[in-house]
C-alpha cells in the first residue's frame, strides 16, 4: 500500500528497485511505477508475507481472537505513532495524519 501511495512521487527509484526484485527486467521507456507495486505483492506472496494488515495482526496474535472492530479501533493511535516516527519526514510524499489513517483502512 505504501509503495502504491508513494508511486505519485517516484523519480526513477521505483525502476531501480523493480529491477532488483523482478526476474524480468524493465526499461525506462516501458516502466510504470505501479509495476513495482505488483512485483512487491508477488514477492510478499512468494516469501509468505500476509497480503493485508488484518491477516498480519491475526497471525501475530497466534490464534487469539481479535475482531475487525478491535483492529479498526487502534488505527487512530497507530496513525499518531506513525506521525511521530521519523519515517514521515523522509517519505517521498508529504503526508498528514488523515492520509495515514486512509492508508491503514486501505491496508485492512
């Protein structure tokens, strides 16, 4: 999700990353930043990274029940934490808390 969000701010880095992780290289004239997003999804699947945040949280809870509502209730605090982290300052796209909240909901 973050790679998709930041695709609008790509300045050539996505092609370089794509060519590191994709078995089929791409060239500048044919590359679209969303190709990297697809390649990341494929890589995640290949190595067993959950496809969404809900699955990742449930796996981390190791069988302990957690409802969708409980997960959603933590999004505001998670967005606050994200805004305090140094990652927001170095992110290629300027982000506000409401952007982060939307990303979390999309990642569910």
